[in-house]
C-alpha cells in the first residue's frame, strides 16, 4: 500500500480511491478473459492506447519532486479477491476512462463527470500503464501527462435517478419499456495535449451486429488494458449498442473501437455484474459464456460526433468552442464530491 494510506483501513482506502465506480454500472467477462496489458498489445493498439486517459480524484494526484504521484491501493486487497484472480497484484486508483478526440478534448461517460464541481476535481492522467513484461505500473508521471478540466463542452446522462421526481420518471419509463438514453461527456482540458494524437471516430453510422470490436481503458481503475476478441450483439436501440466486451466499472468512458478500421464506434457506459462471492469467502471476477448475459452497453458515437471536431478541420473545432458550456469553478473554490462505494 502506498505511503499516504498507511493509516487507512482497506475499506476506507477503497472508498477514497474509487469514488465513482459505484455509479459506473457493472461489467463482466464473456468467455475467455481477453484483457491485455499495454506491453502485450500490438503496436497499432499501443498507438491508440497512448491517447487514452485515466480519470482520478484530485486528492490522489499530488505534485512532488517535479512530477505527479498517483495514490493507489492493491486491487486484490481493496476488493478481497481470491488468490490467482487476474491482475490481483496490480494497483488501482482511477475511477473512469476517457479518450483524446480533439487537441484539448476528452470524451468520456456522462456519469463519470456529473457536474462542473466534479469536473474541476478530476485529474486527467495519461500513461498509467505497464509498459514492459515484469514491470510495475507507472505511479509517478511527468507534469506534461496530467491535465485538469477547463469546462464541460457537452454532457448528457438520460434517466438519472437523483431525487424523488427523477426516480419516479425512471420507474415510469421502465414500466413503459423506455430504453436508457445517451450517456456521454465532452471535456475541454486546461491546455492542448502534448505528444498525443486525437483519435478518429466513425461518422458513417454503418456499424452492424457481428462486427468485431475492442476497448481500451482502465477496468476497476487498473493500469491500462486492451480487450478484444469481442463483437457487436445488437445495434437496434436508438442511443446505444450491446456487446460482449470484457469490461468492468472503471472502464466507463472507454472508447470502443472497430477492429477493422480502428475508428471509435462509441463509449462504454454500463454492463453486467463485476464480481461474485466464492465458496472460499473471497471474491472472483464474474464470468459468462461468450453469448450469455445482457451484454455491455456502448453509447453510439453518432449521438456524440457533432460535438467532436473532425481531425484536421479547424471549422469544426471552432463550432465546438462556440457552444454554450457549463463553466468550471475557480481552482481555489471549495468543492464537494460525493463518495459512494
């Protein structure tokens, strides 16, 4: 356990380190666990992964000795995992994932950044990964890889259940068979991102069931993982499509890519159960057959693409900048963040 948390119980540390996972929507493993560490991925996937970012609460990202130190806790200890569980010995800390889609724009899930205060409190950290076999996760990163939120460009989270009225709306919608709506956020960072390229999105709306896909993000707040060998199950819902991707809470906000084109098809937002209790009294990662379960839901990129500048198009970028936005409070203002685990 890292030094800042020696005085905390594991449960308290987990509550501190994973403030948004409880709201992220659980995910699952389908068939074989296809998650790979950064160093195991193909060169093409590593290039894409370099533009994927992890989201952290500000209290876990401290500037010391000319670099930022990331406060983490062991995955296995925090969740009470059984021995032998995949990635059990790795650290966790990030609460969501995101992707660079403009020179200073991050695309993530709407439930990851809930309002201006949570955006101001978030730190967007690139390069939280394991880049060699037998190596350790990067928990000290240079200042050029850490960014803050300037503003929320656009955000949507349909069917929120905060408060009695909204909860009633959700219940009525469910009784009427209403499907969940969009879940996304576009965040402008405090400055342009150095040394990383915005990733292209598929604007053709031609995704179909059976298409091969993969996801890059931070499941359970782990160092970056690439998960492939997955397919689109159903594209009929208006705002999202269903997949059999191997994902977890913490993957929320991850870009989902078309395996043929390497273009972004959507944003991972929710799914099935993450962990279950074993007879031994510890937890194991929940596994299903490849075609079982309800699947992992991905907000369609067609819902979001008008807020993302086309690569190389200055006109589109200007249109995004001119939109009405939610302003983020000054950095010195006291911010409240709900911690739910």
